[in-house]
C-alpha cells in the first residue's frame, strides 16, 4: 500500500491507494500512528483511491479516530467513492466521523 502524505500547515492529508481490508488497514494504522508520534494529530483521510472498505478497515478508521481525539486532534474523511459513501452510511460511521465531499472542504473544517 502506498500512502501519499501532503502537509497543509498543521493538517496532514493521507491518500491511501488501495482497498482498506485487513492487511492494508493494519498498514494504515501503523502509518497513522507514526504521524501521531511525529505530532500530526489533525488528519484528513482522502478516500477517492479506496475502492472498498471492509469491517477491519472500518474498525481501524474508528480506532484511529478515537486515538486522534484522545491526543487532542481529529481525523476527517474526504472524497469517498460512491461505494465508500454507501458503506459509511450503512454502518453509520458517517454519524461519528465527519465526511466531506472534497479534501479542501475537510481541511477548511478544521478552522
């Protein structure tokens, strides 16, 4: 899994490039926790290149969100695919974590 990182001031945008299934979700968690250790606790997870998220991926996103909140930050989701939107809505994760149609909108929501 490649995860592009784009820093915008105090906000870090992470752009994974594959489905978030068990093994890839574990890699995402490892990379996000490295970001936390480096002091980046305001994250946008850009999902436009993520075709699918399974239960392990959803659990990972929720756990990382909880960790970010505990550290005084937050994770916001941006640009999910249509399938991603359906998954977030069906699991009601979109009621817990902010989901934005675009990454610029997600970044601006931190202000």
